[in-house]
C-alpha cells in the first residue's frame, strides 16, 4: 500500500500588514491588551479587487507545486478548506482549479468546511485517497479572508483582534518509502456546543438567507465564548496528540517538531507544557499572522520548513481545534 508524503509546501499572505496599534485606531483596544490575551502583534488583511479566497489559494498552491517539481496538470484531486468561500455556492475548489488553468481537464475538487481543523481534516481525506491508489498527487489548500467579515466595533473587539487573512497549501504524493509520510491522522467532532464559536447568519433556516434584521442584531459577525473555547481546546489538543502517538508507538519525546493551529499563543503554550515539550520543538507564528484558521497550519509548517526546523526523517506532529467543535491531529515522518 502506498503512503502519502508532503512533496511540496507553499503559502501566500496579503501585503497589507495590520498592527495592533492600527486596530486601536478603529476599536477600543491596545497593543498590550491583544498581546497579553493572544500573543498576536500583527496580521494581514486582503486587498479588495486584488486578493480573493481562490486566488490566494492558487498562489500558495503554485509555490507548493514548484517545490514538488510538479505542474498543475499533474494534480489528480483538489481539496479546498475554508470557512469563508468566495461565493455561497459554488465552493472555492472549482475556482482554484480555474485559477490554476486546469479546468479543461475536469480535475475533481472537494470543498470542506471544518474551520480551524480544516487543513488536518483535508490532509486525512487526501491520505485515504492516496493509500487506496485512487489518486497519486493531491493538492490540499487552506485559504481564508476573515477581515471583510469581522465586527469592527467595541462590542466585537475580543474576536476581531484574533483573525487574519492568508493561504497555505501542500502537495501530497504517493510514495513507497517505508516509515515516511503520514503515519496517522485522528479526527473528532462534538456539535453539542456549536454556537459557542460561530457565525449564525446568513442562514437557510429563516424566511430569507440574509435580512436587515440579521445585520442589525449583529448575527452576521462571529461570536465566541472565549473562556469555554480555551478550556475545551487545552483539554482536546493533548488528547488527540496522545491518541496519534499511542497508535504509532511513539512518545512525546520522540516528536521533533510540533506545529499547532495558530489560534492563541496561550493555548499553544498550555499544550506545550502539558506535553512536556521544550520551546524549541514548537513552532508558532501567530505573532505575525493572527489566526488564519484553515490556512494557519500550512503557513506555519511552511515557515518552519523554510527556517530549517523540519528536516528529513523528523517526526512532525500537527494538531488543531476549532469551531464545531472539531479537533484533529496528524503524525508525519518527514
């Protein structure tokens, strides 16, 4: 049975840098307040008319393809993860296909909406297709534009300061190398508290998808019970990581690099301490980009690789937790 290995990584972030001080000009917040609660110092916002969810994903994908030594025509399957697609429908996967110029080939495209866990969910889907032999090269993309949907009022500041825009991508290819590639992925969900972190409108469950009332009562903006999410995340992160380690026979000390979803630096630090990992074995870049949900892990993984923190033979652990609630982990032998 073939295994799935990451053959190439890529990322794209918009050129528009927004610092905490910039946000303090728009809402009642401060650099100190944001750093203390999240670790974020700045983030990127898209440029209307220049950046789209699909074309940001395509830029990240092209970098990943180049590094894998492949052309867009070599891709057998596309998986696109986002919580903010370009359109209500169709999904952004077909738009990415068009951006890459392979729409004439009929390359299949799958859209998934698993928010912060979207990249690992997509990684797992790609892995199954490759293991069964159905596809040889799968393009996995996470791309997000949050800034156009945030609540820039004092009421929404606690959520607004956390998010940024960006895209990340990997090319997964089949390999016969033993003990290389994705060793396991673990996926979980619990919808009991779904509304604790959500955008409740537009919705198909009312007379109109969108209405003035939805805008007036601010249901079109994200809501989050921060304390509840924090508590749940610091519990589920270690659980799902240990699940992957136990299945493969590894221990926490065997991990060479841990790349968590970039949700909150305090969460990442709490998980690191629970696992007993030294700081040098964890890569965080939320300070520069904020929370880019489905794009955050591939952006951070790409950065870690560029910095030489991911080397041949390393055991790399990825983990995410987010809206749904969903949580997931992946263990990869590089």
